[in-house]
């Protein structure tokens, strides 16, 4: 059996972390759905930048914009909205058959709004209205200003994919904000059963940065015993961090407060594992899929990881295996002189910077295409 399809047996949904026009026009997305059991899709500025720069799929929009004085940002939004709407329409049968449990496509607010609560709210509301599909999610960064924006959007019944989460602490804030938002929505007479959300918790970037910190410490000079302890952490921290975040998920979405919402039809905010392609050649290429399989989760994989897991992935309910070992890994990290808070803070800041850079490249690519008209 296709290992990708087996994920559903353990409560995990497969999403693809990619979108381009050909996914819609050439049937690629439909093939993922029919062949692999795909149930959703994520997009971001980096993905759209590659799609615009690497194809002629959007020439019709550039032609239509000729001589009209429209900005590159306007044209980008047109193509992004069209693609996400098209993806949502292809995913709509999944959404309908699962009664809204899955079948979503995501579109991100501008990375320039990552530290702007009011701006995030305004753009998220506008995109939600523009997309006009029940099975879309608006991606909002899980920054400090993003938390109240997310809570308010949930209180308005808007589906949100909270992205760029690295720390267990920030994840807890987001999970609690979701519960609070649903309570407000219910109090206003809203139907909480139609609200869906995911919390995008990033994985491989943590190991990549931890490995750099290990290398710095080893180069600075350590004993053989210290070097062995440091190197034993390589490739383990991201999975341990994710497992403990999932434990927090189970704590938040249980108990009297949550049960009161669940009785009204509320859905848990699923944890979505993002950045699940391995960055190190030393690691198994499907490591971050195989080790994070569990109920009420999503794994959004780039196409290459989907292909690899289809070919040689091994499926088991791994997410709650050996939590004491995960705790021990995190303790050992701190004992070795590497602060997880520093790691996650740096990754969160860097994540915003990278998305802003990708957004600038995207607008530049669109501008170049427009200039050729």
C-alpha cells in the first residue's frame, strides 16, 4: 500500500507545500489527491516567487495588466488569489466528504505585516472575503503581535493557519488563543463547527541551527566527552521539540473548558508539521515524516519529500513514542550550553526576514514580467 495513504490510518493528513498554476491546469493537484490521498495545500511567498520566475504560467495576467498602471503587488495578489481559489475548488470534494475536517488551501498575509496586529487583521479579513471559499485558510505569522490578531480572526469565524511556530511556549499561546477566539465566536452566536485552524510548527530548521551551534562549540574547543555529548544531539532536537509541543496540544484540547466547546461542534486546532524536508545529508530523507505521525496532525511536505515517502516511507504511530527521551534531549541541549529559547527566537526572527526577502524577490519578478509587456 502507498505509505502516504497509510498516514490517514494514524490520524495524520497529507498536505503539499507547493502551489503553481500547472497544479491546477495540468491536473497535478488532482493526481496527488487521487493517488496519494492528499487533503490540503500550503503556499507562501517563496513558493509563488519560484512559480512566477520559473514558468510562463501567468502570462495572461501580465498581458491583461499591460498599459493599466497596476502595481506588481496587485498583479501578485491576482495570481495568488486565482491559484488558491483554483486549488480550493479542486480540494472542495475532500472538504465536503469530510464535512469540513480537511480539504484546505492556504494563502499568506504579507510578511511585511508580521509585527503589525491591525494590519494583519485588515489584510486577513480582506483576503478571506476576496477568496470567498469555505475551505481556505489565511496564513498569519505566530509573532507576538500575531497572537491577538489570530484570536480576533477566530472570534470572527475566519479559518487561520498560524505559521512560523518554533517554540513550545509560543505554540501554547496560539492554542489558548484559538480556544479563547472560539469562545468569543460562540458567545456572539457563531457556529464554531464551521471554524478550522492549524498551527504550523516548523521542524527541520531547528536541527539545522542546532547543528551550527554544535559545530561552533566543537571548533571553540571542548573535551572529547563534551564533543560526544554535543554530537549525540545532532538530528534529535527538532523531533523532541515537536513531540513535546504535541503533548501540549493534547493538554490544551482536553478538560472542561475545551469539552464545553467540543459539545458545540468545535474542532481542535490541528498541529501542522512544516519544514519537513531534511536539510542534512546525514539524515534519512523522510525522517521528519516517519517520526512525527500522530492523530489530529498534518504534515505538509514539499513534492520531493512526498515522492521519497511514497517510495520508501515507513508508517507507525511514532509521535508519542518515548516522551521521556524527548525531555532528556531537551535537558541535554541546555546542559550542553545551547539555549532552546535563543534558537527558537533566532529562527522566528530569521523566518520573518526570509519571507520578507522572498516577498521582495516575488514582487521584483512580477515587476520584471510587467516591464516586458
